[in-house]
C-alpha cells in the first residue's frame, strides 16, 4: 500500500476566540498583538457579527493561515458570537479576546502556565494610554480559592471578571458552551461562575492586556437603572444554578 505523503494534522494548542462588529478602527492592531505571541500550532477564530463595514476585509488582508473568520449574515449579538467561536475552536486551551484591546507581551505564556493547574484563569487589565480604571477594582491572586466569596461577588456585581482577560481549558469549554439562551450579556460572568463552581479558578495579579475605553465598548460605563440591575442579578442567579447542574453532570461523566 502506498504511503500517503500528506502531513499529519497539527494538534492546535491555543485557540483565541474573538467576536467582531464594526471593528475597522482597532481590529488590526489587536490581531497583530495577538499573532505576535502565537506559535504555528495556535489559531485565532473570529466570528464577525454582520459588521457591514470593512472589518472582514481588514482581517483577511493580514493573510495569516492561523486566522479563521466566520461571517454571520444576521446580527446575533456578541454573546452568541463568542459562543460560536468557542464551539468552532479546536485548541486545548481557549482564550477570549475583544476586537479593540491590545495584548501585553507574555500574556499567552503566563496564562497557559496558569491553565496547567486550573480550568479557568482571569487576569487584570491596564488602560491603553495609561488612563484611569475608574471605579473598577482589581482581581487578587489571594482570592483564587475563595470560590464561594467569588460567586457571591459575581451575583452582587463587584468581582471584576472581564472576558477579554480570561482563558479556559477545553474541558471547561465543554461546560461553558453553549451559553444558556437567556444570557444576552455577561458571557464572562458565566465563565467565571463555571470556574468557581468547579473550584478551579486562578486570578492573576498582573495585567495581561491594555483595554481600550471608548464610547463603543459593550461593557456599560455609566450607571444602570434599578430595574436593569435587578434583571441582570436574576439572570446571574439562574446562570449559577445552571453552572452547578452542568458541573455535576460533567463530573459524573468522568466517573
């Protein structure tokens, strides 16, 4: 029998999952900061949420074989786009990335090291240009194992978990996705709930990215109405119950 000369498929180590929407101003700079840290056996999976501008063309112009882009024709929102990117990824480790930040050199390896002993890692951020973080507190490594306290902080709204500073293992991704359908925002808090419920969360004191604060950020920068806050808290409590259910089911499958 003749030997097939084609190379064996390469196992992907890290998948960087990004949701883009009208990102022409910043996406190239962000991707360049990410690609500079990736190896040949890493990938970037982008879901473009019907941008309608030149975002897709800018991504394709980078002409990097490690980048895959999925174009959505009908706007589905950033949570569903991140979910789709995670489901399409193939890496052993999965990083979430916003379209408008900049990765600090060393971020990838620092977080990969943390994921050797934990299923979810969350880091801090610095503000691009050296601006103020405002009233946003920082994560502290000493709180990594305070899982109940972290969950309480998520529910009441003072634990600063941001998806742009988070990564997970493939095993955790199978719990994370699909994201519960009632979650139209806060996919990052959902991931943080999953990691803390599994008692497998690491906080890094170091900032690993430069976050760009501008009027188009998805994360609200002003005060919300009381009704919006209550709806969000109820949604998070539902998500906590779902994280408990999925984590228990995953544990049973490992037995």
